[in-house]
């Protein structure tokens, strides 16, 4: 027996699989096991040990590790979970990426999808993908394209999923958005799975509701904190450094190189700063506009002079950047914007038109931009680019007004301002002084900045004294007796009831300001 064992050991020095066989042969025989059965087990174990080694031997070196990992994972999972334990839930995955320019869409989708797959592993599989790109978390789900499609699929009785899973709460929800969506999911029998909850969310569970409230507050705090830090940094960079923070150049300037980026890593990547440089083609036009204004010319007169001389407007000078504009010449608002822009003095200005976000629970647009007061502007301490107008001339231009004033120095008053509308174009009639009397007119969107064309509709003029007589008659027909009452009573009645007067050359009529 010892000689047989010795010879067996000598023969098993050739391979690891044979060494395993020797150890198996050296095992003592247990009670109740026949030697024939033991021999059969030895042969099966040897074949199983030799097969993977033979497969690995024929594989290339680059494919070796991949094959081994796939084989190991398959064996490990088969031991841990039985086939009858696999779930059958069908999941719809939702994800989101905030920006399209500063984040890689596929990478963000991939890690969110991986977290979701790990969460539902063993309970089901993901059968549908909904992923929003370049959408803020502040937007409600109905205003996100893919989230809106997901909500439409939830209410569809023929949907192909049973639950919704997300990769991270902050990627999908903001504040208490999830609390407003859970009743909808529950009404249609759709579960919501969150990684933070380690599975489905139970709205009736107090601990889950507390978790959702905590996650909502954390999501809101993350946005507010990041926004506060970014705005504070931008304010300091503009005020102290005069750094150009991006965007397209003003009319009259072009972007030039301003040196390497102050951040060492950004500089290592090749990023460089930019600043405004004088554009030799359009800068003389800006100087001319300020010079004409200092001579006392009106905005419409300046625009008319530029159009008559064939000077290209900003939209005409760069059509590639202004495809959304008509490019039909200089207008009043174009000249006004140039005259009011402080950047032409050589300083950078920030926060002239800040963005204001509307809370999700209030009606209205998600983001609005309103002009801020001059006291809220952030202006660089030093000049950072060539000035096209001096600071003294810029301030003087702001004080100039070309509105006609009475020769006697008195004040002209109009009693029906804002109450008259044009029956043709529905524009508000503007006040004007006609033949020594207060009147109102509509130019149908035209101005003296452009020459009158042959097909232009004639202006509508309405005298105020005649309109007051017409208004008394119209109100009398509506059983509103204001005969003999002062004009301010008529004005107050129309404004309180939100009524306007539609005027035309043929007739006038009273109607609601915002008809249904």
C-alpha cells in the first residue's frame, strides 16, 4: 500500500490537477461509502479540474483574464442563488444629466444605470430607459421631455413595466417633487424604487416619508449651495480680476487671447483666458452712435441715419451668430441697447439681467430675466479692455433725452394712457401731441428708423377729447351711467373691471383686456 502511494505521488508531480487527484486518493474511506462510488467521484472531480485548465491554455493572453472572470462569476452566482429565486418585476429606469456642454451624457447614464441594475438585481430586470439631458432638477417632471413620457406611460394600462427605478434621488427629484408623484404611482399600481431606501418606497411607512423629506431637503440644499458658491466666485472674478466669463462678444469687439488660465490644471489642459479686443470694422460705428447721441439726436433719428448710410446692423454684420434675427437693418431697441451698455467704457459689468427662478408650486415660466437696478450691478474695478467711449461721455449720453417738450415748459398729461388698443394689430396706442391737443396713435409696429414703404398701412390717430365722448356713449349702452362724471371716474371704472377700448377708423368697442 505504501509502495502504491509512493508511485502515485511520483506520477502526480506533472500537473496541479493530478496533485489534487493524489490528495483525493489519500483520503481515508468513510463509513457507509463504497470504494466503487469513491472512485467514480474521483474521476468526475479530476475531469472538472482538468477542463478549465485546458480551456485557459488555448486562450490568448489578452483574453485570458476576461474568460476567467466570466467563468468565475457564473459559478459563484449559481451557488448563491437558485433559478427559482429570480424575480420577474419589469422596471423602467429614469435618469438625468444637468448640462450637455459640461457633462458627458453617456458616462452619467452609465453609472446611474449601474446603480439601478444593482438595486433590482434578483428582483427583476430593466426593460425601458428614460433619460433627460440638459434639464435642471428644479424643473417639474411634466416639463422634462423624458420624464413627461414616463408619466404618460405610467397612466397607460398597456405599459410594459411594473415599477420605476432611479440611480440617485438627486438625479431624479428636487425638494418634495417625489411626494407629489407617489400618489400617481400608487393609483396606477407602479412602485418606485430608490437606492437610498434599498428597494421600493412605501408611502404609508413613516420612516420612508421621513427619508424622502430628508433627501428632498438635501437635494434643494445642494442646488442652493452650489449656486451660491458659483455666483460669489463670479462676482469676485468680475469685480477684482475683470475676468471675461464667457459668452459672445459685444458689437464693436472681438475676442482675443488674454494669457493662460490661472488654474494650474486648466492651464495644463491648454485652456486660456479671453478678453474683448477692438473690432476694426464695427468699433467706428459704436463711436458714431455715441457721438450722434451727444449731439442731441433721438434714437430713431440715429437708426434712420445708419440705415440711410447702409451701415450693417449687428445681425447683418454676423449672420452666422444671428440666424434667429431678421437682419433688416437698425431698429430702435438696437441703438438703445448700445447706448445703455456700460461695457463700452472699458469695464466689465455683471448682473445687469440676473435670472430668477420661479418655485415649482407657483404658475409661470421656470426662469425669467429682469433688468436689475444699477446699484445691483457688479463692475470691474479697473479697465480690462479698450474703451470705445469715455466714462464722462457715457454718463452724459444717459442724461440726454430727445422727447419733445412744450415750448412753455409745462407738463402734458394724458388721461387714457394704457386703455386704448388698435383694432387692426391689437397694439397699445401710444400717447402723442397732435395740433395742440392730447391724442393717441398706433404706427402698427413701424417707426421713423426705417423709411416708409409703399405698402405700409397708414397710422391710426385718435383725439382724446373725442374718445371721451365715445366712451360715455359706449358705457351708457352697457347700462353704466357715468354721464356728467369726471374723466377719472371713467378711467377708474375701466381699470377696475379690466376693460380696454378697441379702436379703428370705423368704430370703437369695449371688451375685456384678456378675453377667453
